[in-house]
C-alpha cells in the first residue's frame, strides 16, 4: 500500500483558502491519509497537542512524528532544555502516547544533521537511540553522503535492517557531502519512508541566508520526475508492504499539487474524511 501526504499541516495555504487554522487538520485529512509532524523537532510537544490532533482526524489516519532535535545532535551549542538524555527520551515517549494508544502512529523520524557522518561513535549512538525507543517504529534519515559511499552503503543498509530501523529514502539536491543520493532500498518488509525535498541545488546550503528554509525547499517536481518516482514506488512495493511518501517542497506551495499529481498517477484516493461538495466547481 502506498500512502502520500505532506510535511506539516498548517502551512499549505493552497489547500485551505479561508479555512480557520483550528480546522486545518480535519480539512487536510480529507485530502491525505498521513502527515509528518515537524513541530516536535523544535520542541517536545505537550500531550494535549497530540490528543487534539488525534481527535481531529478520522480512523485510519496516521502521523509520522519527527524526533526532537536534541535527540539527533542538531543542537550543538544551543540550549537543550533537558538535563539528561534519560529525561529527554522519557519526555518524548510520554508526549507521543496518545498517538500510540489511538493506533495512529505510523513511525517516528530520526533525521540526522549533515555533520553526522559514518563513524563508529555515530553507529554506537544509533544503537543507543534504537534501544531507548523500545518498540516504537523508528525511521532513519541521513544527511551525510558517507553512509552511502561505496565502502559503507551495503553495511549501512544491513545495519539498519538488523537493528530495526526503517529506511528513509530521500530525494534531495545532490550538493556535496551534506546530501545523499536516492537509495531506493527497503530495510524492512513492513514499512519504508520516502521524503521528497525537491532538487534546488543552489538553495540547499544557504544556511546563512535569513530565508534559507524557503530557499532550500523551493522546487516543483515536473511530470517526468514524478513518473520516475511512480516507477520506483511500484518496484519498492514488491519488497515492502507499506510505503509512506511525503512531499517537503513546501516553500512555493508546490507540495500539495505534486502530492495530488502523484496520487493521480498511482490511482490513489488519499483522503479519509468527507469533503464538502463544491457546487460551483
């Protein structure tokens, strides 16, 4: 089964029009059956937020929850609001319990920074994180190309399969060591995660620019590129039962259109909640 959605549900103005922010998630679920929660990367979310989101979505809807940045080494010199690693992981576990109990947690996503390269210390860190996450499904996304270098590619994939990591396949600009190639391989027979970031090479490493996030994800996939992904997904479906695909090229309002285009190519009716009939369409 292939499920398609977007990263975040609050920013897609092209999907909502004049709909109030409080009604956006329920509207979103009429179009897509999955969503990636990214606010959890910046701060461990209060339990009440997840309770609200679970209640606003229909049966069958699922969340991918991005791990807090302190758990993936993004903070560096920034303040971590947890005194210990034990406290940080305990807080994250507690926060996502409503999603787990509702049966709506597809997986958590551990996206590591561009400086997280393939070393023994970092492999040990991955082992420690996976143990701390217990039986929670965890997807792993790298941003340093060393993990998929000729010397380590097969070992990386074997490690992920052995340790119970869901492979996150990415489509992103090929812009040096801080980006990775498309490696369309499943490490689990049950689930694979695909994140489409766009291919804006010039904007990928503009972290010093005040609007760097907008530059990085400003891209629209054309029909040929989406067709390539259609073929990859159909091939992957032969080795993995459930494929979750999200578009992260949000800056120019392209993610929604691209997601719907890919749904149409694959013959998927992605929404779960009933849509209001537009008599004047």
